[in-house]
């Protein structure tokens, strides 16, 4: 949640770039948004963003930390990368399922301002969004795109958490960096870049699916990815990469550094 407060404007820009069918640079989106809606529009959907972190990230980090502790209790030595990847993927999928309702609200609230006035949903906050989605589209619409969200989360968490753990170990052993903020920062920045690149196609598909105004079953993640690649070109799957990295990089650093400090506090005090 601390990370989200810092990087939420990049989430707004990223989501708007991903639903835009033509070409638009990050500066175009920033300028258009600021001119049409004002500076506060870059924090539209913040309540949904905070709730998403309170559900999705709480579950994924909690499960990942617990699985690592379980490994240490049962086996000798640190987990291998495949084991870390399995832990991270499992944690990510479970966290994503819990966080999908807030994710749906987040996508819609951050994009709403760029729509024509008559097409805007005008959710007041995340609670209002939940109530209206359930009433107007059915309760299961809150989990629209959950398969895409879970698929993206598996990729994100393997790229972020497993890569972070592996890179941190490599930096400590190969370069002799000592445990501390410097080591955590370096590992987080590398992890953030890998995460942004690997997750972009899944992230764009998720955003498009969750923003659709359809009743019933939405199209699948793979079909949306194929459709985007066919109609807009393969590079469109990485549309909004830099705002994504500008979001994921600092967010990864803040999240994992805070997580390290909280886990250290927990283990020493409790």
C-alpha cells in the first residue's frame, strides 16, 4: 500500500495506454489527461488500488514468506530457483484470485476519465464500484478476467519474487554485497525490469478484458493476446512498457524493502 501511494499515477497512465487502440506516447497521455481532467485525475481509483494491495499483495507475500519458512524447516540449504518459482507462482495465483474484484474496479476507475461522458461509469469509490458491478452485471462480474489475472500473477510473481530471491543471493555471493538496503535495492530494480517485460502481454490482455462492457463470459486471455498481436502488431503487447516499469520498478523496491524490514521485525520480536 505504501508503494501504491507513490506509483499510482503510473498505473493510471499505463491502463490508459493499454486500452488506447492507436499510437500514443507516455507524454501524450500525460498531457491529454492533465489538460482534460486536472492533476487529481492521476490518482483516480486510488481506493481500489489500495484495496487491491491489501488483498492481493497481502496474500501473495504472506504465502510466499510462509512457504520459504516451511522449506527452511524441512530441508537443508536454500531453495533452488525452480522451487522458488513454484512458491512464487502458487502465492501469486492465490493472491490474484483474492484481489481480482479490486483489480476490476481499479482498471475501470483509472480509465473512466478518458471515455466519452455518456459512457463513463462514474464510480464514487471502490465500495460503490463493487455494489454497482454486482447489481448491474452480476456478482461474478467482480471476478471478470480472473483467469487472465491469475495467469499474469503467476508470471509476475515468478519474475518478481523468485528472481528477487535468486538475484539477491547472487549479488551477495558473487559481488560480496552485505545484507541491507543496498542489496535489497539492487535486487529489486533487476527484479522489477524482468517483471515488467515478462508480464506486459498478460497485463494488456487483463486490462482489456476487465474494461469490456459485456454481459456473460468474456473472451479468454490467449484469444485477446492473439487478437491484439494480429490487429495492432506484436509490439502492441508491450504498449505502455516504460510507464509499467516506472510503476513496477519503484513499487517492487518499496514493497520488497518494506517486506524485508517487516519480516525481520516479525522474526526477531514474535
